[in-house]
C-alpha cells in the first residue's frame, strides 16, 4: 500500500510539474524576431533587452502584453509603454500576436539568462 501511494505522488508530480522554459528556443525567437532592432547589452534601433523585466517593475504579464501588441498598450495609455514610446521618439515595436505564452516564457528566459 505505501508503495502505490508513493507511485501516485510521483506520477502526479512528474506529469503536473511546470515545464522549464527552453532557453535555446528563446534564443531562436530572439534571433528571428528581435535581433534586428534589439541588442542584449546595448541600445540599438530599440532599447537593449538586458534588464527589460526590471524596467517593467517585474510585471511579466505587462511585458508579455507589450511584446504581443505594443501599439495597443500605448493607445490604452499604459504608463511604461507610453514612457518607452516617448523615449524612443514615437517608434512603435511591431506586434507579434502569433507568439504563444510558451514562446514568450522561452524568450524571456533567454534574455534574463544572458545578463
């Protein structure tokens, strides 16, 4: 009986444990969608990505929303989105509506790992 209980606990935790973001996949996304405008360690056409989550005060949900559709967040008057827009002379990052939450988690894990 105790062995079957332990087996159930193992099966539940192993199948329901949150998956770790795939940093290598995040790097692929960065290279395909971000690298032309953003560098990790310096400003380019857009702001550097090092420390991006801190600039969003740790609000990963808002940062993800911004990546998915920055023009919508600017139009809605989001304080941080508008601040970035003004700092970057009214340049808007294009929307990336096809990115999934998994894609965004991997991308952010890659960015955060690099600094």
